[in-house]
C-alpha cells in the first residue's frame, strides 16, 4: 500500500499578503499517496471555511486565512499520530509565528515555507521535518497497522509512549532547564 512508503513531503506553504486582511495558505501534497489535511482554528479564533479535505498526490489547495488567525494544520488524522503545523498570525509585536510540532508524534514529513511579508521584518525561513522518521523509529515508539507487515506508519514521542514526567516535560521536569 502506498501509504507506508513516503517518497516526498507534504508541504504547507503560506503566503503573507502585505497590508491585507487575509493570508493565503497553499497546501501541497508531494507524497506518493492521498492525504487528508485537517485544519483547526485556535480558541478565540474565527473558524475557517473548511476543516479538512482530501488531497491526491501532486495536488494543491489554496485556503484563505484571516490575518489574525491561530490554529493547526495536519496531513492525516486530527489526534496522534499526526505531525502538526502550528500557526499564530499577527501575534506578539504583530509578527507571524509558525512551527512544526512532533511533541505528540510524527507520521509524515511536513514543511512550512513562508513567502512575502513586510520587507525587512523578521527572518522567515522554512521550518519542518522533511525526513521520513518512520524508517528510523525505535521499536518501542513505532506505530504499525495490521496490514502493514510491521512497517511503521507513525512514530510516537517518548511522552506519548511512556507518559512520564521526564519525557513529557512536566512536574519536576517542567522548566526549560530540566526538560
């Protein structure tokens, strides 16, 4: 089944329109299989016109995003296992923030590539995890499907797998110095 073999990446490309009231995200599937991107607005943020869609290999979809939006986009599945692209637009000091989160789990490569924006503001570089971590996932973190013959389809974080404070950065390990 093509779902297991990742030959390329799911790119989440975001375009910032100067001085406008919205931003445009282009989600591009460069995997060799269909993905089902999901979108979730953060608390206190207006919902988007869609919460998800199917995207065949090599297809892309443009989504209008409010200028002051925060939320998440994932390539498949809304709860672990899902690599997350996280965004806060027009955040602190009117800057845009984005990252790829593997805190819970990794399932497919995801990259964010910003374009545009105000000249000279910030250092907007691509962010992401472009490697296929499933192929190097330790056995104790590996998630498999019955029909996948033991091949990893996702790799849990140590926190997701073991749930202990030292792996979840909680309790005595809840500070930047101890996590």
